[in-house]
C-alpha cells in the first residue's frame, strides 16, 4: 500500500500522538498523591495534593479547594499511613477514639470510609503503622481499656496499649488479635510512636515516663497472624522523651528522636529483635526533634525540629548505621519549614521529595532531595497552604514506580 505525502504526514502525526500518549501514561506529571490530616475542623479533614514529578510542587486536585478535602471520619486525626499497595489510607482520630480505613479512588481521593471504634483495645490513639505485607494494622493507644487522664494513676491504668488488627485483601479492618484474654499488649505510659520492620518480624513502640525521667523502646516479635511476643531485655532505654521512631529498609537499624535532649538515638537490631545502641551515638539534632523518616533507599534520614522550625538531614553509613549531617553548600544541615513541623514524609513514588506538615501556620513545606548527597533544596512554589492544624502527612504513588533499594 502506498501513501501520498498528506497520508504520510497524517500517519507520522498519528504515530507521534500514540507515542506521546504512551509516554505520558508511563511518566505521569503527577507521581504521588500527598495526604495531609488537619485537626482544626470538626470533624477532622484529609486534604489531597498532587505531587509534580519534576519540581515537587503541590497542587490540590479538582477545580475547587473543597474538591480536595474529605472528612477524616472523626475528630482530631493524629496519624495517617497508607497500605503498601497504595489502595487504602488508614487514619487514627484521637478525640473520636477510632481508626478509619479509606479506599483510594482513581482520582486519589479517599472514599468509602470504614470506621472502627476502639474499646477493648484501649483508647485515645496516638500513632498507627502497617506491616510491609499490608496484612496488619498496629495501633498505639495512650490508655488501656477503662482508663483515661483521670485514672492513669491507678494500678489498673499503668500504661498504654498496642493493639493489632488484621487487614483484609480489600483493606478492611478486622477484629483485634487476642493476647490471651486481652485485645492488646501492654506498653509503658505515654506511648508516642510505633514502627514495624520491613521484614515484618519485629515491632517497636516508644514511650516515656516523666516521673522517672526516662524514655523507653518496647520491642516485640510479630507473627504473620499478628500475635506479638515481648523481646528479652525489652524495654530498652531511649533518652528522656522519645517522640519519633523509624527503621531502615534493611532491618538493621532503629532510630529515635529525643525531644528533651535534642538528640537522635540509633540502635543496631540484633537477631531476635534485640536492640543495641550504636557506640558512637547519640547524635546532635536541632531543638525539640520529633517526627522522623528514612528515604526508600535507606541512605538518608530526615527529622523535624519543632522549636527551630527546621528539618535536619543525615547520611546513613550503610555498614555501621551511623548518621552524619548532610551539609548543603551554605554550610548548614538544617532547612527551614513552616511553624511547628510535626509530621514528615519522603514521597513514595520516586523518593525525590520531602514534605513536612506544619501545625501552627497551616502549611506544608516541600524540599527536593539530592539523591547523591541527601541535602535538601526548597520545592518550587512552596510553602503550600493546607487544612487547619495539620498533624500528619502520608504519600501514595500514582501508578507503578521503581525505586532502587539498598540490600543488606
């Protein structure tokens, strides 16, 4: 078959259009959806942003601001985490004493909330985490069942509660895993954060006791069914007031921020979930460090300094786990955020951007991550206005992306 020149041009144009469309489909402008939980409104709010893959700039989905906001399913959302497959978002509402599972629609919006009240599992949730298989939801409650601020001094109200819920294939939250006659595992008073290893073997909870002046990490071995076993030697000392906890993708190190002593405490994970402090730590941070995260490659660590309104960046020495400050050309390892940064996340699409939720000035600060050095530069167009009093931030990839990970 022969084509005249007009036909040839049309054919070439058609092929170019198909190729362009295919390229765009494989490389969307939006690489992630960013979810910000706001606690000021009643009920609480979840705001959805699109992350630009080139600049890291945020934009709200829909034509109006209201199009990007949904109810959190309760009051005072305090923690938000995605499922590993990106199909669900889990939110803990502290004042309403519940956890909520949202299905992520094709638009990126959370939809079809499945609200699970907390009762026999404890009350007043402070943090949640999902295991890497997406089959278990870990919920840290400030108080054990029947306890509150008025009863914490009683013998029966001696600490917090770690509850474990199975997650169904659709993302639905099941009945809590039993611990004998209890629906939770006791931990110390004032629990602050929970972290599950990427291999699913261990779970860690940070707590602090202001009367004793000590912070602690409770370590549990986790079965595939969600049954937990306290690790020998647990709890471990963790400064004075540990606020945030995370672990690296190789399951070799755990890192904790000490809010009171302005330090980052690092541990090696010994076989069986036993923790050993790195001998060259703790490590200096800014003032009042709290939220903490590690990039998906396991090379860089970032934490928020609430009093300084900054992010501190660290390189992780892979053989030893030692964090060292990632220094910018200007000679500083801290980066300015909005006022009172309380949440932090690295985008899960490409692992190239870092975002903080800033509680006082109702904003999100974005940074571009230098994949070679770990240093940060402000994202284009920021800071970004957000829902009132943001408390948590989470990221879900749009489509499939491949991030090179570090092997142990």
